[in-house]
């Protein structure tokens, strides 16, 4: 099985599939924002950035998946993005469930993202990365699962897949 995953990671289709899932998640987030009028909170914006990180990982991998340096760089970006997205999703689930410490104003978040000075995404692309909602809002559910909980599931799947593919790379190189 690891050998099949190793070979699959050398094909462009594997990286295009990863890109397609990230694009689907990002488009879904925009649909919720613009058609369901569910404005993103600060943590939602950070989750979007993690999804963009996974898309970036896929684009790095799709350039030349046969080249170890590009494939491993893509895997590293994929793992870091999945870990960060998972962490942000867990924090959002805590805030929405009331388990996070509250302030005088409840489970609120900042309205100004803490992006690096050299990459102020909320200024460059405010329609995509400017938080306008409250972190404590739990406005949408499907099958009794909130959007934040679905993102925990999505990033867990991303992380498990990336780790298994990484293991296949290491096992093959032995």
C-alpha cells in the first residue's frame, strides 16, 4: 500500500486532487459568505489561510511531482497548513461551544488579523480575508455538526493523508 501511495504522489493527478479539494473548500466558504450572508470571523479567516496553504502545497507539488525537492516541499507545506488549520478549527469549536475563556463581551475575536507586515492579506484582499463576523456565532449546521467541527474533520483528513504519504516517502527511501 505504501508503495502505491509513493507512486501516486509522483503523479500530477494526486496533487491536482489535493488542489481541487482546497479550491472546493475555499469556494464553499465564499458561497457561505456572499450567498448565505455568514460573515467570517477572525478564526474563519485564519482557517481560510490554512486552506490556501494547502492549495499552495498542491501547486508546488504539481509543478514536478517526480522531483523529490518539490514533492517534499509540497508535503511540508501541506502538513504545516493542515496542522495550523486544525489548531484554528479546534479553537473555534471551543469558542462556539462556550468552553473557551470569555471576555466581558462573550466569545469574541479581534477584527484585525495578525498577519505579517509584509503580507497584510486583509488589506490586499479584504473580501476574502477581512473578518467581519463573531467567533462565538454558530449560525450553520449540517447533520448536527457545525462548520467549525466540519473543518476539524477536513483538516484531520488532510493531516492524516499528508502523514501517510510522508511515511510512504520515507519507507521508499530506506
